[in-house]
C-alpha cells in the first residue's frame, strides 16, 4: 500500500520514494522564539507530527530536523524592520538569549501537551553562524551575490527558476515595482547577511568577511538542513505562508549552492487556522489563543489535537470556541466508549487496512477518524483494542489513557451528599445535587462500582 503525499512543487500527489531506502530525511521550519506560539502556529506542527508518525508507521526510520530562529527574522519578511529577537529583548529588558530560551521552553512544553514528538535534532540559528557564513561564501564564489549599503544580497535574476514553488510571475513583479527597493537590483532579491547599523549596539552580531552583522532569515534553514540531512533530502514542511518568500528563497540559494535539483524532493505545507469568516486568525481578528489559555478555559490540549484531525491539513480549519467545544464532547465520548471495551489484543485486519488506506492517501486524517468511529460502533467487530492501539500510534490521542481529573473538595462533598440521597432513595434531592455538580463543571454517572465523575 504505497504512501502518497501531495507535493507543493509539482501540485500533485506522488508516491513517496526516499533518497535512502528505508529512511526519511525531514526538515520542519520551526519557531521564531521571541513570543508565545499560538494555536495557528501549532496547527502546522501538528501536521508535521502526523506526517512523521505516518512515515514511521510505514516502517521508515525518520530523521527530523527543526530549526529555532533566535536571530535574523525581521518584522518584515522583505528584509525590513527590526530584528524580532532584538525588539523583544529591548521590550522586556533582557538578554536576547534569555528571551529565546524562555519561549523555546514553553514551545517544547506545548509539544508535550499536544503529544507532538520532538525532532531528532533541534538547531538554533545562533549556534550555526559559521555554517551560514560558509554557505554565503560559496554563493559569493559562484557569482550569485552582491553588496549593498545594508548587506549582502542574493541576485534572484541569476536563478532561472526563481519562484517555481509559488508559481510566481517574477517578470510581472519586476515590471510592477511600486515600492522603494533601496539598493537592491531586483524586488525579489533577499538578504543573506545584514550589516549592523551601529556595530556594538546589537546584542547579537558577529564578524564576517563582509563586516560586522548577522545572517538573513532564509539562509539559516539551508545551512542547517544541509548540515544534518545532506545537500539533498526527502521532505520539507511548513505553513503555506512560507511558500512565496521563505521557502522560495531557500530553494534559490540551496540549488545554486549545491547544484542539486530538486534540492528537496517533497515540499509539504499546512493550511491556516481561520475564523468563521474564513480569515486567518490574527491579533486584530481574535482567536490567537495559546495552549495554556485554552487549558484555562477547560480544554485538554488533546482536544485541540483531535479538532485538528477533523480537517485535512491542506484545507483551512475554521476555529471557534464553539467548534472546539463540539470536538471536546466528541473526543470525550470516544474515550468513554473505548474505556468500556472488553479486553482483546488482536488486530482487526479489515479496519486496519481501511485506516492505512486513509493515512497513506496524503494524510487523510478525517477519513482515518471515520474508520476509527466505524470500528468502535461495530458491535460485531473483534480485535478492537489491539486495532485502536495501532491506530493511536498515528493519531496520538492517548485513547487508552485515563485523564487525571482534579476534583475540588466542594464537588466531592456534593457527590457524597448525592450518594447518601440515592441510598435513602431521595431521588429529587439526588437530581438537585446532580445539577449543582454540573454547575461546577463536572458530571456524575452512576455505575455498579459507584459514582463516576467526569469534566463537562
């Protein structure tokens, strides 16, 4: 059963054939660690986690590399504005390194909460300055760079297929210049190395053959991916917002430096988390929750993971607290059904094959969930527990893990009072207490073993 993946580069599904048999090299664009990562960002990482899990499910040994951008990402992707890290450090009155480590730790904590596996290698941009300078020198030796008043730039006019990933009309872009491009030769040219305006003022700057400064944002991914995965590798992931600039520039500098075409075999991109109007969630539109903020609203992080699985990664996912609440109820119902299954460790081949067809068809997780639900509802099906356990290797939903519920003392007291009322057959009183318990955010169910408490 071949694994088919949608390749942004070719705009079609293709059978995955790795460069090295039995292995998968995967680079995932990571966070710029100047602030908290919101749930829109995290949707992209959930997509790459599912991809890695499916590759491993298919027997591939996966080496996943993820960068940590802790320098060089300016407030504009067009090489303008302040460095996000320097700006955050100045705002909080701290060292840029401390800012980076603080937000990176929170990012990794979110990974744990969402059951996102950490990559094989984390790589910080600031720890790979030497590699970035070496790569820029290679491009310079090959004649792809030029110097301006503020840095060393890549000349996109010298790369014939610039913009192929995004299918950009580069000639149209050049002909329709409406902004000041400064010293740049072409509107699409991008910075490889930026000069410090006042050397010694920035927290993060380094000596280079071209003067004191810092690397551009795009060069870090090419330098670090090639160091850990080689000059050509299998898969590169990221959000669709990376296609027109960041990933387009990565391809240009990498294929010119390494001479490998294509530099990456498969480019895969996750779509946006949007609001009800179909607009990307943003500070102005609202909805930019962090995982911790959702937890305070009573949502287990795995509810957000389940919610993401209900829509294909290449489609926009409409987020609202109401939609998340619906996912919460569905997820809890699923876990409740599974918790009541009788012990059996065998696998059900029929449902497992259907599940594998779904996940191997470009990560069709909505279909995979449907197969799971069909299985749990099938009264005649055997081997449910073993099959669900196998499916959860990909889903990552902790379907057999009992959620630890912290029950407040006042709720415990109400539950005890209700149990006493039931023993006395004071049914009206028991119902009143059930309503009070529900008002505190908990549900109570009567079983042979006594009252079972759950969150609602």
